[in-house]
């Protein structure tokens, strides 16, 4: 999806185009929250709606001027809203469940359609040998502790988390590009 078109449609008030782009962005945000944050469908829909409405208001007030930043802004806004909803639902148990992201193996499993699986396989082959070995280790040993992975790859525990999240981000970006084609 070209998010610059969304900004243009909002600024020009093109209702028909705005409706189509809004619906597409809504579906992307719902999918992101369900796959990456383990959100239920109603929570994902609520948070996606909130993020889109707030973003539309900010664009109309010219508070957001860079169309290329809209996608990341929407994702961050939806994620933050979901975390707030979760916090409010679980105030008493919030400290017990501080890991909002689904484990990598669950994220991979959630990419359920054949098209997404094919895109994932293609993206995995595009990783460097070290990155592919690293992420394959996590996929093969989902319960591995970061200190064990650090020992296996000869890096620090902090670098394990940094490397893991960078590779996941790279895979997510690659998959998204392949899905947009």
C-alpha cells in the first residue's frame, strides 16, 4: 500500500479513495496486532481504528507532514494503544506478563497463508549465512535461553536480543515488500 496516497486523500478530502485506503490500512494494522502482539480480533480492530482516527486527525491538522513516515507511525500508534488496552485490562497482573510480543516461532506460525509462507521462505534464503544460522537456531530451539544462544554463537546476551530483533525486523520488512507485489 502506498501510504502517501492515504495522506493525499486525507488532505484533498477524496472520500471514495480515502475509504478504500482506510480499509486497507485498517486490515494491515489488525493483522500486525494479531500476528506480532497476539491481540484478539476485537482488541486489534479497536486499536487499529483508534490509531487510524488519531492519525487522520493529525494529518488534517498538518501535524504529520512526511507521507513516508505514516506507515511506521500507524504501527507504533496501534501497538501503543494495544499495550495501553492490555494494561488497563490486566492492571493487577500486568507485572506477571511483561512480554507483549509473541515468540518468534509463534510469529512464524501465525503467518499462515501459503503466500506468506512462501514469502518467508524466500526472505530466509536472502539472509546472510550467519543471520540464517542464528534465526534457524531460534526456530529449532524455541525454548532456548538467551545465555545459551550467546554461548553457542560467542556473543553477549544483549547482542543476542539485538541480533534477534534486527533479523525479525529484516524478515518482516522483506515479507511485507513481497506481499505488496
